[in-house]
C-alpha cells in the first residue's frame, strides 16, 4: 500500500444543528440525511453554474468535514458564510490541525486516529483520511504504508483520468459537466434546488457538454498546465496536469474527433497528443459531421 500526505489540501468543518440541510441546499451533492461516515464528491457553484470549488465531503455526527484545495478554501468558507443567513451552522478551517492523506493500492484500514472514507468517485482512488497534522507521516508508516511524494498520487490520479480543480480546470470558469462531475457522482440530479442547479440540469437534459476533461497520451515533453491544445491551426482546449507520458486536457470533443478523423496531429507545445477516454466514461467522442460532396 502506498500513502501520501497532500499538503495542498485543506479541511473545512461545517457543523451545527442545520449543517447537513444547509449544505444540501447549496452544493451539487446530496448531504441531507447522510449518515456519519458517508462520503460525497461535490462542488459549490456560481449562480451561473460554474465551479467555485470541488471537494470530497465526509458526513459526521454533527455536520461534515470537507477536503478541498487549500488555495480555494478561503473562498469556499466565505461563500458558505454568505449563504448561511440564519442557519445554525459553524464554519471552521481545521487545516492547521488536520492533514489530508490518501492511501491506495490495497492494505489495511487507516489508523484509529484517522477519520477515513473510501473515495466516492472511483474505487481505484483508494481511501482518504483526516489525520492529526503532527505525526501524520508516522501514523501512516506505523500501519505499514510506503510513504511516497504527493506527485506519485497525482500520477496515479492522472492515469485513471480523474480531474482535480485548480490543476485540470480553472475555478470559476468550468461547468460540472466539463470537469466530469456528472460522470463521477459529483452531481445528484434527483435532489432539489442548489446554487447553479438550473444551468447544470439544462446541460444534462440537452446534452450540451461539448467540452470535457479527458485523458491524453503524450509523445514529447509534457506541456505546462494551460498550454493550448490545437489541431490543424484550430484550438481544441487547454492542457491540465501531466505525469510522464499521460496527461489530462480540457478539450472540445467535437473538434478532437474531427482532427482524429482527418488525421490531423493534435499538439500542445512540443508534444503530440492522443485522446484516450477512461473506462469509467459514459460519454464518447462525437462522430464527425459529414460534409456535402
């Protein structure tokens, strides 16, 4: 079993008598009625339906612990406080006392000192754990885990085709469908209203997600995140994170399909790309439109 402490992740606690119903009414996943130990993947959106923060949520007896990118945690806390109104809810940043760890490739359960849960997106992503920050590495080592750098975890994530906000899509600029939240149990389409719900539901029912984060194989040096992906002189999208010869890119699927059908090289910087949809995807590359002869 391998384990890594993710220093770029923070922990937000949302607690109180109204905590679960409050979260249920503002985020994309179903939280109300979640039993302690239940895990969710979700996001807080703008009213226009774009992702302000994506996160993993662990239901607790008095609310929830939220595993979120540290860069966006202050904004998430601010927005939740704004929506709180008169709800009986406390919102606290626990990042100075709790570390976020991830364990994968089998092994035993995390130590008793951890609040842990199976990643709800995909079983191969393993287990997440909230550990006391002092001694997190020692606690993981004591259970026999091989402690590896966070880069090893990201290589595993990228190989599975799993996007991460702030790395593979820009916060405030991507819709949930573009970031594959609809594919990875990040949106509950059966629940009632939440912030941005109308836009997300419209995209779902009309099937209008033309762009998505997809895995790509790389032939050449890995392009930095944000590098333009193009084919035949036409932009297809932008690169996200990469590791060795694998990467993730937010692409216009129709344009990628047209480029492949036409035999046009897809490039980003000095690298050639090939799209390789993940096994979990329920979407396909659209068939290129036929031109009149």
